[in-house]
């Protein structure tokens, strides 16, 4: 059994994939902050049942030629992106407020760091249980 085969790891990996896709959407929003008429985009969140339910459907990706290769996932196609309605208009007459986007980007980065720390601790727990020790 691999550490990635547990329900907790699967949920963490799904949530980190969502955070990665959201980081791209937020970066796109920032890139279009000066474009008149651009509407802010956001990703639909993952429900708890979506985290513990069936595994994500694998999308065609890079060919795995060795058992040590990681499976690739297409982050952007797994999550639903939508245009946010009724957002306050910025100075450029669009729905992107750079200050708000920076707060969202920072919050997303903090959440990703938190998830990664949980994943690392779970992996260390597995290594300890299996008798593997990191030198140091």
C-alpha cells in the first residue's frame, strides 16, 4: 500500500490540485485587471463528498514509461470555472479589484502550504510505521 492510496492522501491531493487550478485562475484575473469589460473568473469549490468519493477520472496525459513516474492530471479541466456575477466594478470597469485578488492569492497560497504540511506529516507517519527513517 502506498501513502497515496489512503482516503486522506487522495482528499489532500484533490484539494491541492484544486488550489493549483485556482492559482492559475487568480493569476489570469490579475493579468486582466486593466482590461475594460473583463469579468472576474473563479473556480467552483470541491464538496466534502467530492473529496471522499470516487477517485478523479484520469484525463489523457503524459505517457508513464516507468513505475517511478507520477501520474499526470490536467488541473484546469477537472474543475468548473465560472464568471463571477455582480462583482463591484474596478477603476477599469471590470470585475477585478487587484487588492482583492492579491488577498485571494495569498489565502490560496496559505491553504496550499497547510495542505502540503499535512501531506508531509502523513507521509512521515507512514515512513515511521514502515521502519523507514530519514537521516537527520
